[in-house]
């Protein structure tokens, strides 16, 4: 029985993980779980799955909760989560916190020496160099949960990276893949939150519409698979059936495929390196639609190209990019800016920040907070200057 910790249990990935665990209760036991403020959902899952310890990271909720689960110890604050990650007994932790708030937990899990199943790609975007060096000191293995990176891991399982010529990430192209560019200034929040093939949390759904998500995944792939940016390609594949491809040095290509569900990459991350008997997902090969592939258009998806360029520059700039993106998404979700202004604001910010190579964790966390606040406070002035 594998003891697992799940961070961000109440989100889209967390709840898909619950479905995987529900079907494999003989294999996985949740021993620690967290949410930020959805305590009702977290408490009800703690009751259902007999989770011994749960953490609500928003400490403001401490005095508001009166209805506690029966057999569960409940804790509050981000610091308490880090303390429990350092001191509890678990075999693998799945980090499904959204955004930059997931970074500290990734670092703590690796330094604790247990396996990290990583959905929180922002950890690698902000601190790939620190995570890689911490992994060398620890017994921890880093296993991707993102379907694209899980696909690559599965495709390269029988070979070494020096036999891989390139990694090819697939992207659905999101809801605006075919929208005339002249209509981009009329895009609404509701249209943006409606992804054609995946059901996900709000932040990643917007990142998919701008294709910032794919840019973040290119950076994630660079750190996970030690490939140069020039050897990581992206193709638009609207059907989301092929989750990614690996091209080998002899020219052969292996693609990993299946109907889109996060349950499969989650199950593979939890059972890695084995594929275990399961019915969490089945692909009927006769129902697969025609598959198509095309290039990522520069005019349509400028944030994708900006993210790749910033990933190549490295240092503190990916943190600046990520923080500006999180703030711009927050502004968009609160109807303060329009869809096309997301790119304009991020582009303005990243082009004005000085790079620092090999930043330490403190610098990364501080820069993240400073840039986030700056965008939230100054966005009107920034937009006037563009
Ligand atoms: N959804 C997908 O299909 C998918 C696929 C691949 C990768 N990912 C990655 O997985 C991560 C999670 O995505 P998601 O779609 O599951 O997000 P989501 O639905 O928004 O869920 C986020 C989870 O993180 C918690 N959380 C939010 N803010 C937090 C904070 N400041 N501190 C600690 N916990 C916090 C939330 O708690 P509350 O519910 O209490 O707010 C929730 O449990 C992201 O990094 C995303 O890029 C997602």
C-alpha cells in the first residue's frame, strides 16, 4: 500500500486523483491532504477516505470553521503544511496546487526524500535549477503529471536521452484556434473559460487559451528531460488524442495516445514505473477522430513565443513571466482587463526586468511577490504606456 500526500485535493487534478484512488483503494492510502480555502470539500473527502491529517493553507479560516471531520486532525497555514511535509510518513506526494504557491511544497517534498508527482509546472518554471540540484542530493524521483510530459516519459522509457533527437509537445490550440484575429478584442471571460477538450481549473484554462500553458510546458520539458529549447517542438493537435511524441536519432517517432483524461497520467505517476491493471480510462480505437497537426501561429499565440524566449534566457525571468501572468489572469478574471491585454501587460513587464542568473529560493519568492503586486497595482498605468 502506497501512502500518498495530495496537495490541492479540492482542485481539478486533486479531484481526478480522488477518482483514481477510489478505484484503487487496495493500492493507495491518502495520509495527508491540503486545500487553500474550500474546507467543506476537504473535510468531506477527509471523512470519506479517512485521511488522518489535512491542512487548510489560508490561515484566516482558522476561527471560522466549527464543523470538523471526526477522525482527522486539521491544521491551518502554509507553514504548517511545510512542517507536516517535512515530518510525516508518506511514500509519494502529488503536488496539484495551482500557480506559484506550489513551489515551496515541491522543494520541501524533494528535500524530505520522497517521490514528487508534479502537476504544479510553475515549480519547474520558476526554480528548475534549484529543483534539479536538490534532486541530486535526495532519494526523491520527479514524476510528471502533465499529460504531455507523462507521454514523453512513457515514450522514452526504454531508451536514454542521448538517443532522443527531439521532443514534440502537442497542444489543442484552445478555444480561439480558429477565431478570426479581428475578433480577439471582443473575446469574453465565458468564452475563454470554455476549453474544447479538457476540463481544468480556471488559471490553466486561461493559460490554454493564450497558449502560455504550452510555453510553461516547454520550460517544464527542458528541466524534466534535459533537452535544449531548440530540440523541444510544439504542434497544434486539436483532437488531444496524441499527448506528445518523441523523435529518436534514427528518425523513428513514438507517440503516446488515448482519449483525453487526466486520470491516466495521474495513475501512471502514482504507480510509476509500472503500468498497473486499471479501468480508470479506456480508448475505443474505432472512435478516434481523424488526427491533424499544424504549426503554432505567431500572431494568434504571441504569449507562447514569449514564454519560450524567456525560458531560453532562464535565470529570474521565467519567475517574472509567471508572476506577471498570474496577476494578469487575476485581473482578467475580475473583469479589469480584456483578453488581448494579458499579453501586452506581460510583454511590457518581462522586457523591463533585469535578468539574474541562478537566483536562490528567497530571490525567486520575493521577485514573484514584487512582480505580482506591481502588475495588480500599476496595470492601468502600464496599459496607458503601451
Ligand atoms: N487541471 C488539469 O487538467 C491540469 C493538467 C495538467 C497540469 N495541471 C496543473 O496542476 C496544477 C493544478 O491545476 P488545477 O487545474 O487542478 O487547479 P485548480 O482546479 O484551480 O485547483 C487548485 C488547487 O490548489 C489549491 N490552492 C489554490 N491556491 C492555493 C494557495 N495559495 N496555496 C495552497 N493551495 C492553493 C486549491 O484549493 P481551494 O480549492 O481550497 O481553493 C485547489 O485545491 C496547476 O499547476 C496546473 O497547471 C492541471
